[in-house]
């Protein structure tokens, strides 16, 4: 089985976002039903959070949840959310 087939059949259980650019001493954590974001400067943590919100909104419009999409579909949604 090619790696493309294996990726297409995998499902996403959740998202983990980590950032290591904080230098202000703050600990930033945001969690939701299917995601956990930790660390980062205020700016990078906000970007992670905005991306997850956009992906979640797009899934809602489609009548799906994060756990319903394939890895490939998630990659596409993440790319769209960051554009």
C-alpha cells in the first residue's frame, strides 16, 4: 500500500499545537474538545488559536467534526485557514 493511500485512510483524533517563542514568562494554554494549544508568545499563540477556530468553523459549515476528516482533508483545511 502506498503512503498516499495510508494517509488518505487515517482519521484525525485531535490537534496539538506547541510554540516555543515566548520570552515574557507567561504560560499560555488553550484547550477544546479536540485540540490542545500550549506555549508561545502572545502573537504565536493567538495565531494557533485563530487557525483552530477557522478550521472548526469550516467543519461546522460542512456538518463535520475534527474526528470526521482524514489527515489529507485536515491539511487542506489548515492551509486554507492560514491563507
